[in-house]
C-alpha cells in the first residue's frame, strides 16, 4: 500500500490508505485480515503515544481502588420463601449470590457463583437472572462474546448442575406463574437477522428432566422492522406483558400469567406516535400514555371490561404543561408515580392511595434530600408491602438506600456507598447553570467541583448525550473524584434530545430538530466560560455512543472551542448506517433520526453526520474508542472517523484510536478491567487539561 501524501508515513492512516477508497469503506470487511491489522496498528500508535502517561494511569487506577469499597455486599431482599443477596469479594470481578430461608439467617448458602462462570472467558456479561415462582430454580442468560447474543441456562437450587437450554436468544427472561411440582414455563425473546428482538417464545420445562427440553413455542411475532419486543410481569403477578415498541409508538399484549399457553390479548392497538405502558392492581388496569398530550396522562380501566370491543378508560391524572409523568408502579394499596418537573429538570416520586371504591384518599409527593438529585423507587417484589426502598444520590453525594415506612413515614438508612481517601463528598459543591441556546431556549448545565476551587475558572470536562429521551439525572462517581481532586470541574450539558425537562425536551432534539442538540452543547460550553466556571482554553468534551455523535458534530463545527475530545464507541457514520437496513438496529432508529430514503431526511442527516463533515482544519486532540464485537455501533465507525480526521488534521494535536478486540458496546466486562479503562481515559483527559503533572492532593 502506498502512503498518502501529506500524512507522516509511519501513521496507520498513511500506511493503510487506499486511493480508490478515500472514505475507508473497506474497513467494513471484518474478514479482511488488513482490517484487524489496521486496528492493531492504530492500537500500537495509541500505546506508543500514551507510554509517558502510563505511570499516571497506574496512579489513577490505584487511587481509584483505594477510594472505593472493594468487598461489596448488596442489600438483602426477602421474597416469599428465601432472602437473597450477593457478595463480591475485594479481589473479584463478579459476585456470588447467596440465600437463606426467611427468618433463618444461620442457614445461608451460596447458590450461584458468577465468578466461576466468568473465570475462563475473556468477556462475560450476565444478561438476566430469573427465579422460579417457588424460588427453587434459577434461569439466566449470559453473553461470552460481547455481541449481545445470549445463551439460556437453568439449574436447580442450590447445587444443581447447570443445563444449557438454548443459544442465540435475547437477554431477558420471565417465568410464568403456572409452576407445579414437575413443570414450569419460561418466556424469552429471539432476534431476526438484524438482531432485532422480533419474537416472544414459550418454553415448557420438565423440572424432573430439565435437560430433556421441549421445543419452544412462538407466542408473538413482530413483523414491523421498526418495533422491538420485550417481556415483563406485573407486580401483582397476574399478567405477563408482551411489549412491542418503536422509538415513539407502543403496543402491549397481555398474557394470563397462570395460563401462559392462552392467546395474548392486545389491550390497545398501536397508533403512530402514541406511547403507553400498563400496570395492574386486582380490579383495575392503569395506562400511562401520551395520546392526550406529549407529557402523558394516567387512566384506569375496570378489569371487568377487559376483552370488550370498547374499553372505557377513565382519567386519573390529566395531561399538564408543567410536568411529565414518567412511570407508574402499582401496589395493592395504590400507586407510586415518577413525575418530572420541567422547570427544575427534577424527578419527584408521588404516592396515591385508593380505597375499596377506587377513590383517591391520599396524594402526596415524597420529600427530596436536595435539589437537583436523583430519587428513585427500588424494586419492591411484594405487592402488599407498606415499606418501600428508595435510592438517592447527587453529583456530590454517593448512592444511599433508605427504607420508607408508608404507614408511619419513618425513613431508615439501609446503606450508603462509602468513599475513602482525601477528597470527601462534603468537600464538593454542585451548581446548576442555565445556558442560552441559539434560539433563546434555556438549557440546564450541571457542574461539580471542589468547593475550595469554586471561585476561579477551572479546567473542565464537559459531558453530553442528548438522544432517545434519556435523562442525565445527577449521579455520583468515585472515578470522577480523580479528576476533581486534581483541580478539574465536571459539567453535564442537558441538551435537547434528552429527557431532563420532560417529553418536549426530547421531541425538540430529534428528527428535524436535531440541530438543537448541537447548538445546546456549544451554548453550554459558552455559559461555563461566561459564568466564570471554566477556563476557556482548557475545556475537553466527552461523548459516548449517541453522545459521540453530539460531540463529534460539535468538534467538526467548532474545534477551537475544545482542547480535546474523547469519543467512546461513538455513533459517527450516521448517514451510511441509516441507509443500510441490514445492519443491526438500523430500522428501529428511523423514528429517532429519520429514514434517509426520503431525500430531505438524507440531506438533513448529511448536514450533521460527523464522518460526512470532516474537513481540513486544526482539530483538538482526539481519543477515540471502539469495540470489535459492538453490534450497536460497528467498530468501523470510529475507525473510519479516526482515519479521515488523521488525514485532514492541520494541527499538531494527536488523533488516537483504541479498539478493544474482546468486547462489545458496553466495553470491558469485569469491574477491574472497566476501572483500568477508565483510568486510561482519565489520564488522557488530565493530559489534555494540563493537569497530568498535578499531584493528587486536596487543599486544606
């Protein structure tokens, strides 16, 4: 291969350049040995450049380990017969699961050792674990490749021999409620050729001879390529939910949990743009939907009407402009709702109590420890429980779990993640800023830093995502303390396309409105500088997956605004990917980005797709990460972007790429390898921010 003119001949982008393929499409040929050779060459270039920072990586990694509790015991969960929990020892990547009979803690036993399952695998991901209704059988799915294709296993508890039942299925599992002494039923999903979960299957098990598996029976198939199927069960354990959905449309079929071989019943036919979810209390179904407005409303239906041609849904909570209803959890006594305040970009939990006539006798909002923060309802397996668990955290406070007695109102702290080391949560400060975007919209920006440095502009890592309505609600990170202690600030741009300010925030950052996401991110950067938080010359950007699209576009448009960018499994080749319906996940994305078969949609995507807008200019330092087995963002997207930016770079900042050849979209499996990867990224960030020589020490 002839080196391309203008690029130093030693760089992979020069050595592997093909004049007849300037877009590097040949990298899509996974079986071409030159593809892996190119990726390995880029990995070696990255390793050579990074060598002087290796001591910093090691220091970050060791300091990260010293800050956290390595031996972790989860909270215990009491089910009908047993109490369950897991323990991860200080030196292990994966946990062991334990149980004891209720009220007999002295009879504890390890019933599932995930460490042993993962011991001989380069990659290991537990998809799902599901206990049988009698709590004597465990089914689970596992992925040992990173391509999100799972194998189904079954074992009798506590010490039965694992039996492989099926391979190449989806991650999720659900037991029906028809278990007898000798039989039971499992439900699972399967994929089509594009790795879309397109079907739900029923597997009848013989518990006397579990390895004598029956053939699975198709329960429901979804023909529309934009829709995915999933399975669930109501907390009442009365109904299985077969949920079919695209990015903006829902359809749910009900299946009697005690009669899984009965015909599924569609509770509401799909209507384009209408999303809904269903929950159940004996006597009533509840429907959270956006048919009456983008912010959702809550209706209920007497169960006696189920199956009638015309269902008479009655409104419980109407659609409102100031808040979005995000979730509903049904209990025997009433409902817990998750409700997002648009003005404050804050979720609150709301409790509704009903009497026997379904009249609401109590409507209260749970108190927040601070604002902004994340408060969420943890899984509560018992339908009748009057004591629920809450999980709370913020940018400055680590996760804490509380039990809340709904009868007395008493809150009891169950567990708080400990933080060791010099920098403690009380030495941090969090702020909420507001940036003015190009159209005048006010965009929330969260920032956390050391309190003793809060009066001066700081080197800053700016993070963003902005897609699928995902909300970046406040979260605590022990790894982030490494950056904060060395004098960096961490900021989050809550751009449109996410869900931080409710459903309208999402809708105004997708499809034809996607430009708002990019404008918001750049406006957040300007606000950090103008309000004295950030040093204008030392701002690095970070985006992962669809966040990589956000950051990649902004780097193309305003490279001078950032000293560096880190793109992690980034979605960069948007137009070409969306033009190929044979790729995994493409068709399901049409309602998020648009179908480029329509010329105006193709033109719109081409205007921002990062790989289509690379040009000769001075780019900041770039650190690009990809994964060989990634089925969500193919390895060639970051690889082609890396090669083309390296060709067009007019400045001297490094353009680096690292491809993990043994993982998928979620990155490394095993916590220690994941922490090592984080330390490597953080070393690059500290270098880019000019903090790599700064000792880890907190001011008095």
